C-alpha cells in the first residue's frame, strides 16, 4: 500500500509509433513455429488500449493485423479480426484495469489474449479443419506473464522523477 504515486507525463505519439513498430519487429523474428512465442503486437496493442485508448484504437489494430496477416501468410483478415476485437475489449475495460496492481492487471489481460487467440484458432479451424492442440494457448499465458515487464518499459518515458520536496502539493 505504500507504493509511490507517479504523475505521468503525456505520452508522445512518436513513442507510441516506435513501440508498435518495435513490437512488430519482435514478431518478425524467426521464432519458427515455436508454440510459446508471445505475440508482442497483441500485447502492446492491449497496453496502449488500456493506457491511451484515444490515441491507439481499433483502426491501428486493424492495420497491424493486416501487416501480421501478410507476414504470417495466413488468411487475410485473421489477425486483423483478432486484433480489432482485442483492441475493442481493451478499450472497454481500460478504466477498470488501471486501478489494480500489475500482477492483477495481467490476470485481467489474460482473458483478452485468450479471446484473440481463440478467434484466430476458430478461423484457422474453419479454413483447414485442423486443431493444433491445447498447447497453442500457451502463447497467451506467456504474454500475460510479460505484462508487468512491458508495462514498466512502456511507462518509463512518462514517469517524472520522484521529487523530494515535501512542501509542494503535487
């Protein structure tokens, strides 16, 4: 309960674009078909949907989803549908999530990531008729475990230094 309360500076739109581009580049790494490789674009989209819902919205999620569809050579619109649904849900619950600690926030983010992954699985199942197995969902659990790290990294440029002057009201 004695956590320091930070007043955050306004976020730069350039920093948001850089973070989304970096997440896209992390998804481009040659993970192969490693089952537990986290979806960094989805994670960063949820982060900005929770922290800056007016700056990163459904349109950005749709565009990044199309880029991921082209990269993954999947059915065009599969990731776009999942990311727009993910972004919509993150924006809808952004006020509630911010009240909790990072570990509890990760538990709120986990169902969103599972939902997005279930949509992707449903589209793939309809098209191909193959079920990849239940280990397919470990990606969401790994991404939820990375939520505190991503939050600390992406909020770092917005934090003000803790001022030791106790006579100031803010």
